[in-house]
């Protein structure tokens, strides 16, 4: 992954997997790097660039009882 690309979407699927794996690896073996990654994650979670729904979130919503008004 030594190529300099302009966006994340320019990476091939394999390169994206390696990118995420390297983040995971560094967070796993270094508390300091985990904290840096968690701070970034928290910032992004609290200030999303756009709304998202992941499959797990959709599935959990289907299993919850409907709220009556």
C-alpha cells in the first residue's frame, strides 16, 4: 500500500482490507495507538459525514417490539 492515492475508494478491495487490518493490528498491540484510534472513531461517530445504517443495526431494529402511540 505504498501507492499514494487520492481517496479511500481508489484502493482495491484487497488494499482496503490490508488498511483496516493494519489499523486493527496497531490498536491490538499498542494501548497508545488504540486510544488514538478510539478518539478518532468517537469523533467520527459523533460527527458523521452522512447517515448510515449497518446490517446489524437494521436486524436489531427488526427484533425490537413496535412502539405504540
